[in-house]
């Protein structure tokens, strides 16, 4: 079973700009995102994920995502995250 660190289940879909930013969670077992369109490679993969409030959700898939960090408005060298879980909980 995967663990989502401090993530919690939310029944609302955020609509502001922060929804599209990547937030690191050093307490999580795996990187996770709800954004299917971010994946370069993707395959279906179902695994249970225990959230901080003890709720269990399931991944839909797993794959690789290329992330381009932006620091002080400047794009840095791309980083590839591997085995990122695709998790939709709404």
C-alpha cells in the first residue's frame, strides 16, 4: 500500500492557479498527480493509497512526467519523475 503523506481527500475541485502547480511531499511513498495529460508514458495501474486521514483511494495508472522547475521566473533544466501515480479522488 502506498501512503500519501499529508495529503487529504477533498470533495471539491480547485479552480485557481495553484491547482496546476507541483507540490513536493517528502512524506509520501510515491509522487502523485490527478493530471493525466502530464504523463509522457502511462499504463493502467491500480494500487490502494492510504491518505493522512486514513481514507483509502486507488490509483488509475502510473508513468513518467517531465517537470520543468521555475525559480524566480526562470525555467531550469527539465527533471523526469518516474513511477508517478495517477490518482483522481473527485
